[in-house]
C-alpha cells in the first residue's frame, strides 16, 4: 500500500477535504481516506510529495480526437486517411500529451476506420500510455456539414439508423450527431439546423433503444432545443447558446460539454479567423455568448462538462477558461472531474472515494485560488500507476 499526504486534496465536486487528510492506495484503487492524525497502516509506504501541492481526481476530457492535428487542414480527411501509420503516430503523441496534462479518461468524438477501437484495446492492455478511452465512432453528419465524411453525408432516416447499427456492432457507448454547422467552417451556419427535429428525435430514440448514449454537436439555435427535447445526453460546444437554449438544457436534464479553449485560446480557432473573414465573423460572437450562457447555466443547475476539442496537452487551461467565463472555481473543477464521470455514466472514478480507481492528479498550488495551478502538473496516477513528468516527456 502507498500513502499520499499532500498539502490539500479536492474532491470531485471541487470541495476541499479536511486539512491533514491522507489517501491510502492499494494497487489500482483508493483504499481509504485517512483523517488528520490517523495512524498509517503497518507496511504502507508514504510517498514523498512536493510542498504546497494539491491532489485531486484525474481529469476527464469529454470531447477530443485521436488522429486530428489542429494545425493541419481538413480534419475529416485526417481521421479517415488511409495512412494508418501516420494516424497512429499522431494519436500516440496526443495521448501522451493529454496524460501529461492530467487527463486520465477521454471521450473520443470522431475517428474513422476503427482506429479508436484498436488504440483503446492497446491502452487497456498496457501497450500504450494514455487516458482510458470512451468511444463514439465516426461523426454522424449530413451533406454540407463541416464534419461530413469523405464518402458523403448521412441525410436520410435509413442512413442514420444504419449508423446507429454500426455503432452497436462496433461496441461503442455513444454516437455523435452533428446538428448545426461549426464556427470554424463554411456551409451550414452555426445556429442553422443540419437535421430536422423529427430526424434528430428518431436517431436518438433508436440509439437509446440500442443502449447507446447520444452526444449532439451544436453551437446554438433551434437544433439545441430539438436535441434537448429528443432526450440526448450531452450538448457539445454550445458556443452561441442564448437564454432559451440554456433553459431547454435545464428543463430536459441535458449536460453541456463546453469547449472554451478551442474558441478562445490564441492557438485555436482564432488562427483560422485570421485567415478567413467568415470564420472571424462567426467567432466574433462567441466570447460574449459564452460569458452570458455559462453563468446562466450555473444558476439553472445545468450539469457542465469540459472538452479540449483537439487542443492537446493543456486541459487544465480549459478549466481556467470555464472559470473565467463565470463558473465558480469549484464548479469548473467538478466539470473536469466528478461531473465528467457522471456524464459518462462511470461510477468508478472522478472522486476521492474508497474503492474507486486510483486516477489522480498532483499539481502545484491551490486550483480553488489559482485555476492555472492545474497546468502545473507534478505527477499523474493512471489506474494506480504513477507517472512522473520525466516518464511522459
């Protein structure tokens, strides 16, 4: 057994445990929370930790990709490329960077040709280092969408139901429906409906009947309300939500997976906006919309999650971005830990509770006082295995 006694610990709701508490690990599980002053079990080894450090659950990234680089054009051709060796190399680089940033669970929101299934199996077998993966397969998007597959869009009810059947056969837990255009793209606008509400509902019902959960990628507008009414589990992005959209999420219990870094960081979509006036026009509305929608979502009790959306290796910055948009620091931390686990339906992680997976993150400083502390990673426990920065570099 190993004992961790950091300066402070934060649980999956962002709250601090009693000062002086310690965590007891047994293999890949949390064995106990030792209260202040408790005697360490005989034979347990106490690990030396840096001063002024915080221990919290490993981070859960709800929206990311494997083989798509944000600085290369045409992401759909990247994720469907026949150059599998290149795609594997890109994926492995991303996974190591993400683990280095404290991410121990990651939902993959688009991959072609089954590469995500292969890599997930290798991660489970210990052949690769990286977060545990939750899969949604290739995006389901219509003709004209920014996430249309190279072979064409999926437009009819038959095509959507066929995609659901494919997801079941592949053993996925999720499907992803692209319901509006994107900010970083042309064609369908970011608040225009890509699918008729009736079709969204039919695909969602079919997915639920097959035991799948549904993520709907939409920036705002009627498609958000249609997805919420249809009973989809998560809204992805929501960069242009208005008050009615947020109210629909709250009324239907739909979680909002915010991806702030992709829109707001200088190395994200602003790079494309500098080259494309249409992207710049769409992006110009995002910051104000998010700054209005995030506090409203908090007030209405919308469950928030976070996604890096292909901005690998700095997921702690997304937590800080969410806080800067008006979420309390504890709420932002919960979005990346306990709430993230709940959104995925995973009850074995996201909290510092006995019996759960030892997925843990050790950082410098106090994230409740300084959100950038989550970017000062000192070590990561992934299923009980302790990775130092030197091992992951």
